[in-house]
C-alpha cells in the first residue's frame, strides 16, 4: 500500500504512523551514529531522525552532507516527542534528494538587515518570517470575515486614477495614452463613497501607493489597505466599527496564531486586553498631553511618529484622536457643525508606540460645501465631477476609514519595522527583489 503524503501541519490530525513528507532541508546536525534533519514543507517544521536501524553508515554520511535548502522527500514513522518544538518527530526510513542546493547564502551567523533584504526571496523561508506572513494572512482573512459577516460588499477600486484624494504631491505619476496624466492610487476611498451610495456598506481591499520620501520604520511606498465606507453612518458610528474590527482581529490572532506569536517571542499580555471600548481624546487634548510631557508641540501641526509614540504610551489600548483642525486634513472631511474649524475625523493609534493604524472621518455630504472645498484646495474640478455628482443625486451623511495592513501586522507581531510585515517591501531606496 502506498505511503500517504502528509503536510507537517496535518500530522497531529492523521492516524497514519508511516507517512511521506515533501519539503526542504532547513537545518541539520549529527550526533555520533544519528543524523537529525530539520525539514520544512511550508506548513511547518519537524525533526527527522536517521540512524543505523534504517540506514547504513555510508548512507548516513551521505545524508549528513546534504546541503541546506536542498529539496527532499522523506518517509518514516511519526511519533510524539514532547521535547520537540512541535511535539512530533519523524523516524526516517527513506531520504530522497530531489535537488541539491548550492551553498545557501543565509546561515546561522548574524546578517545585516541590508543583506537580508537583498535576499528577501530567501529570507521568507526562515521560521520567524514565515510566522509573520502567516499572521498577516490571518489578519487579512479576519478583516474580511468581520466585514462580510456584517453585510459589507467587497468592491474593487481602480489602481489607476485621474486625480488624488489628498493632493498630487505624494503620487506616482505616469502618462496614460492620449488622455494626459494618471496616478497610482493612494486610496480607494472616493470610489467607495460612490459604491456605498449603491450598496449601503462596502469595502475595498488592495494596494496603495505613496511617493513620500520617508525613511521611517512606519512607511512604505507600496502598502495594503482595507477601506470600508458606510451610507447613513456618522463619525461616532464609524469609530465604534473601528474598535470592534481591531478587537476582533487581535482576538482572532490570539486564538488561531498563538504558536506563531510564540515563535516571534511576542509578549501577548498587552494584546489580551484589546477589547472595546477604546479611549477617545480630542486633538486639542492630545496637544495638551504632549505639552505636559515637555514636548513643545504647536496647535495646528500634524503629529509625527515621535508624537504618536508619546501619546500612545499613555494608554494600554489603541486610542482615538478626533476633531483635528480642518486646515491639516483632506478636503472631503465633514466640518464639525459646532466648530467648522474642526472636522469630524479620527486617527487610531496602536499602543506600544506603533503609531497610526487607522484614519477615518465623516465625509462632506453637502453639494455647495464640497464645491467650495475643492476650490479652496485648488483641485481640478473636472477630475472630480463624478465625485460631485454623488452630492447632486441623493446625497446622505456617510463615513469611512482606511486601515493599513502592514502597520497593524507590525504591531500585533511586535516588529521593529514594517518592512518585515509585507512579503516584498517597496521603499524609497529599495525595489529589489
């Protein structure tokens, strides 16, 4: 009878004693007449044990010489082993080399970040990088499940756009046939506003591009965002959805990706308390907090990474900052009826110094006010005629937000830099591999 091919993650669920694994040699060591192989197959890692009971001395010597990252197919009996990281090991009876690897460039020694980023296509094979990417995948799935279960409809926004949500100074520009300039989208929000007027509750999920020349640990030139938009929702409804979503995602990771968090040595205690409600402070209160801390921050300036870190350290949950001055926010945000110098918006700062993970607001729904704001911001009206149409035909109050996947992943994983929170990061000084 043929020996069944099993994935490592399925070993605890199978009742088969003798199995076949297909994967790669991640590590190895020898102890006298025993060779230990660490085998990975994309779903996990397991230790394989080869000894003189199933192999000759000559065969063991050949096994010991297999280069790291060679592709191999092995067969053997699985058994529980409490001392093994996964609780299982495989007692090998056959080792077949499919392809002998050349000398693998990533070794046990310390490598510089620059070296590892140049070899990102190989670095993602490592245990910690795999754990990060698995958590990222679960975060994305959790977000979609949360929204889908609440009746939101996925609507794909275009990547190429004729205009900008927030001005064109940080956009990647290109020539679009005979139609003039086009831009890589920095947000799908305006299109989601159109979609929510058709479908009520919608979201888009895709890449966004910002041509900011920023080298901070929180910035990428290409990143992924989820952007929900809801008709008839005000700014406070919007914040409630945000805190429910974040709480759902964090608790889902704690439930389903505990092993990956352990691999990353992530302290999960701060994550366990991420439950609604989240604290809320106004922009003015945030400025006053900074001033009390001895930071000479001026009212009317936008917060940078350092200021966000100081503010977030005052709270053990994500904190909402709302009611920013209108002059430092995009044209589409709804002014506060009680003080038109402020807007009905919020940023959500993650705790532990990870900065802004969500930006959201109630949108302007009044036709005349929107036309006035477009003019004030010197935006090309012709590019926004379709957007203005949304206020001509059945306009309603509506709200939405954008959540950055990489910053959220970096926070949940406890990473120092967002470049590890995306498979192949794009930065102002990196577009390889």
